[in-house]
C-alpha cells in the first residue's frame, strides 16, 4: 500500500512539474516576450488600464510621469513612459547634448465630450496636419476597443494608437528608428496585445 501511495505522489509531483513548465512556456509565448523571466505589470485603477512589459535587464524601466511632475490639467489621468534600461544608462554620458533615446509611452485623458477617436484627434489632440495623417490611418483593435493606428515622422518615426472607451482616450506612442528594432516590435507586444482597459 505504501508503494502505491508513493508512486501516486511521485506521479502527481511529476505532473505538476510538467504542467508548471508548460504553463510558463504558454504564458511567455502568449505575451510574445520570448525568454523573458521578469514580466512587469503596470496597473492604474484611477485611469482604468494595465499592461505587461519586459522588466529584465534587457527590458524597460517604467517611469510614471505624473509622479515626477504632476499635471496641471485635471483631464490627464495617466502618463507613463517605458525606456530601455540600457538606453537610459547612456543619457547624459555624452559630451554634447543630443536627443533622448526612443521610448514607449501611454497617455490617458478624460473624454468629457464622448468624442470618437477621430473627433478627439481633430478637436483635442493638437496633432498637426491631420489631413495628412488620416490618409494613412489603419483600424486597430485593442482589448476589444476599436481605434486607429498611424505612423508619423520626425526626429524618430512614431507609431501611435488611439482608442477611446468614450469616457477616456488612450494614446499609445512608440518611437523607433528602424522597423526591425526591438522597440518597434515591443510596441505591439506591450500595447496591442497586453493592454487591458477596465
């Protein structure tokens, strides 16, 4: 009898180890972060959203901009930036001033007029050249909410996704130099695949 219990316990432990290992691989592949062992999560109950990101040494540091500098605009609910940890270390190390490295960010603002995304962009966002931007807009869905995806060009090219749940507008921005860069790919992994609006 003891042998049958021992075999049962060993079998159960083996199954749990296999299930835990499989769960880890399913979870990390679902996020698209590859072999990331430290997945950070940012959650803001006041603004009603959360997202996951790579917080390994080769990942990102999260900076809550409103903790650093509170907004004087009461409609701003959240302003968060993700900067690659290695890039952050290089800021200020050069002998001449230069631009900052590309970052990922999300801004959440109140939408008291219940504007659609396009109306909000036209009336509230301050985006210049909207006629030009709307020629290249694609539709996108984030957490079941339809929005728009557009690319602008400046010092860096910038991917922007704007969604609205009518009460709030979420503006997600990712600056990049090349489309094959890690930050370009992480924009989709973080904001399109893991952003949760509640």
